[in-house]
C-alpha cells in the first residue's frame, strides 16, 4: 500500500508537518442512460394593427409567447393587446436563432413585408402540425 503525503498548512495538520491527503469525492461518473430532449427554437414577428408596429423576438414556444404579448407581459408590447403572429422561422440551434433574431431586428417595414410572403416563413407549417 502506498500513501501519498502532502504538505498541509499547520491549521489543518494540528501542528504536524505532513498529513495524508484528505478524502476527496470522486467526480460523478456519467455512465448509463441519457435522455436527450430535442428542443426547437423560433424567431417570430408579430404585428399590431392598432399600433401599426412590428415586434421581432425569439422563443421556444411561439403560441405561448404571443399570448404573453397580448396579456401585456412584455414591456414593449404591453401598450397594445392585438398582436398577431405573422412570421415564424424554426431552428434546431439556439445560437442560430438568436443570430437570426438580431438580423431581423434591423429590418424595416418593406423588408418585413417581403419576408412574410417569402418561403422562409414557416408559420403555416408550424400551425398545421
């Protein structure tokens, strides 16, 4: 049997110069069954007819998020409550969705109108599932 001795500070060693290494927990072993949940991430655009404004955002549950906007749970969109989901893009990767949202935030009304009618709009596919 081999025992490793390490120099410990005097307060831990009770004044002695050497002590055996203190017990350390072994790192958790990740053997066994893993369950991976496939999450989808969405970039969405909502429109308010009353305010004539667009809002672009990111979420993992677009229908729930639109309901939150309509209930006034978001500071920017709480002024009006008639938000309608008009555009949706689906992503497997969160960072890709956030990058796309950042790009869409810079779009003006003309660009958004073109985007809503483009094949990139996956709203109907999502609603038909």
